[in-house]
C-alpha cells in the first residue's frame, strides 16, 4: 500500500505514530527555515512539515512541489503549534522524513478550491479536475449515501432489484428516443429506454410482485437545469396494490431519506388534487413553501367597463404580503417580468393597501373605493399588502400568474432551500389535447389506468377523464410520478384506440404487452423518481448537473471527451447507414 492512513483521519490521539500518506498537493507555504505543504485526498487535508535545519535536501525537494503533484510522504505525527479548528486534522501535522513524487502535474487551468475561478464550460472540459473540489465531491458522496438508503429501505420492504434491457424498441409516445443502428439487422434500430415501463409491468405479470431499479434512462429532448439526455430513475413497481398503498409506501421512503441523510423529520405529506393545484397555484407542481394562493375575481370585476377584465375568461390574482411600499419602478419591473416572451402576459393590474388604510389601484378610473375594498376582502389583505392581478384565457393566465408568484416568492426570500415542502398531487387528467396534431395524448403514458367511474366518459368527454396517477412534488419540483396501470387487454386496447392507434398499429408496437395481459396479469402500479433531481433538492442546488459525475452541457455535449462525434465511413457502411452531403 502507498499509504497507512488517509489525509482526513489522523488526530491528536495519533501523536508519535510513524505514518505514510499519499495524495495531491493542495498548496505550499515557504517560510524560509520551514516549508509547509497541504496534502489532499478524497478524505481530507493534512499539513506536512519540512524543516530546513534538520534535512536541507528534503526541504529543497518540498519547495519544488507545485499544485496537484501526486506525492507520497512518510513521517511522524506531531502536534501543530498553529492549529486549524476548521478541519478534522487541524490539531496535528506530519514531520516528514521521506518524500516521493509519484507523478508531477501541470498547473491546473483553474483553482482546485471550494471557491474556484473556473467557469462552467472550463470546468466541464476538465471535469476530472473539477471532481477533486470538495463541493462537487460532496455532492457525489451525498448521491451515494442516498442510493444506499434507498436500496436499504426497498430491500426491507421485500423489493427485488432487477436489471432491464438497455437496447429496446422505439415507441411513438413520450419524448424523442435515442436510436442505435443494428449491424446484424440492416435497416433496423434499437432505442435506448426512456424508462423501463413495459418491462417492469411484464415483471409484475411474471409474478415478481415488487421490483425496483436505480436505472439510467435516455430522452432526446431540449435541455434545461433539471434535464439531461441521460439521467437516473428510481424505478419501482408493485402488484396487488391500490393507489393508497403506493403513496404510503413511497412517502415512507422519502421520509426515511430525509431522516437518515439530512436528520429531518418530514412529517406527513399532504395531498392535493390536480384541479386544485391548477386553480390555486397555476401549476401541477406547486411550491408550497409559501402562500400567495390564487384568488379568482370574475364575480367582482366583470361589467365595470374595464375591457381587459370584461373580455377575459378569468381574472385572478395574488396577495404579496407587505409589498405595498413597492415603488412605481419596482411595480414596473414586475410588469416587464410578466411581459417577457417566455411568459407572454400583456400587463399587470395592482392594488395597494396602504398602511393608513387607503386603497390605490392602477384601474381607479373604472372601480370605486367600495369595489376595491371588496377585492381586498376576498384576498384577506391587510394594510401594507400589494395585490397583483392578471387576466386572460384560464389556462394561460394561470400559468402566467404562477411565474409571477414564484418570482415574488424569490424576491421576498420565501423559497428557502433549507426548508422542504413535499406534496402529493393526485387525480391528474388521463389525456391532454395536442393543438398541433389535433388529438389527445396520454398525460403520463398510455399504460395509466383511468378512474373506473370515469371510463364511460372516454367516448363523450375524454378531456374530463381522471387518471389513477400521482406525482410527488418537493419545493415546486416534480420529484417522482406514477400511476396504477391498466392490466386488462380490453381496457388497454380501448386506451390505444382513444390515442389514435389502429388495432394493427397497437399490435405492432405493443403486441407483446397485450399478449402478456392474456396470461393472468395482476392489478399493479408503480412510480419512478428522478434520482438526480432528488439529490439536487437534498444538496440545495438548482441544477442536476452538479450531482452527476460526468454531465453534458446545455447543448447535450460532453466537452471533456468531445461527444457526440462523427464516425468513420467504414463504420457507417458496416451499419448500412447512408449519408448525404
């Protein structure tokens, strides 16, 4: 072994021991008669002492060391005169008697420190160096601990970890597939799985009863902070259960994670139906760390002669507590915010409830004081509050007001990353209308079961059919989602019909599943959690890239290995792929 101890374990109880350490040079300090070197490994930092009076040649060797040299040292553990209480090894240092350079190093392109001078792109290009920094390493250690606790919890609940195929069949629903050409089957392609959905259902047909997998999934979609082309799911399925069983069991898993990893008692997770989430928050993943629930005003504002309100399908607002002192400039900033192309609102109406009890709005021309008092009453406003209103088509204006609500929550410091507000959202619509293709799509996926009492609406009012589907939301981020599955061939065939599949198309794409349902499929359901998102929530980070060892950039590229890349003409020919220039 190159070392007897790591760089993070020695302390005052080890005084006098002869030890050998190995690691990277973090920094050096030459004080003339003495040279101090900090040596680092994944476990911590230990200070090394080289004394010019006792061993000049050894000290000269230490002075030649630069940052990130890989070294091996031997020596005695002694007590530090200038102690560092910020690190576990801060009471001791190693009085070095032997030094070996295992590998010299070029000067890194950015500082390997907690606070670095490297930008995102530079650090991604040299990700193997970025991973030496404590914040990045700690994120991966957190990820490891969470994976271990997940496996422990699910194992205790009798789940079996089963691997499913990575080379599968492309399906028409969901996001775009990554496809892989088959050399042995010219002109045919595998797809990389967007999820192991059908395979985990087949495992239930097989009698495995409880399955899980921490699994890589792939989606060829536009990227953002919480998306990567490859990501990791905690994928789970259970047989002979109902929705309540799944919610209780996996709420238990989330509470177990918060308890064991963060030392937080999460308490009971509340539930909210999808219709209320949209009505009161304008989002199917509401951030409930703070209030500002939506209040609808149609019955109070219609018919007053203000065209924006009179012509709107919905007039709705929020109460920003304590914001009445906002200046005109601040209100204009909010108006500009909602007018951004990403949000698309045409404007913003406000009502100030001043500290002296007076009311002042941006539409005083159309509404008298009594009407404004009625507004304030339904918002339960108090002196000092600022009411912000928007108007337009119902679905559109709710989404716009959701963006404003989140912006106000951020401005007022209400979105504390150390506060956690989990929520189950249930009773999603089964189908959603696609304007571009003029047809319904499955809101979750085609295998989600409709509520039994709503099945009769599939022919007459498909948009009103509710699904046995549920999402777990934490702090406004969807962490996981699942459903009770269809397990009867007749109902699954009916679902495919309403999604626009002909019987032949359904058989071609999903015949294996339909056939399996004829051999005794049990009632079953499951859930999949975005593991990267869950870890980022625990780490208090906005981007999942920071909890992945080797992420892609916003263009889906790995700039470290320069991927994706072209392949040779010989490879293309072997794969029967023709290219055009």
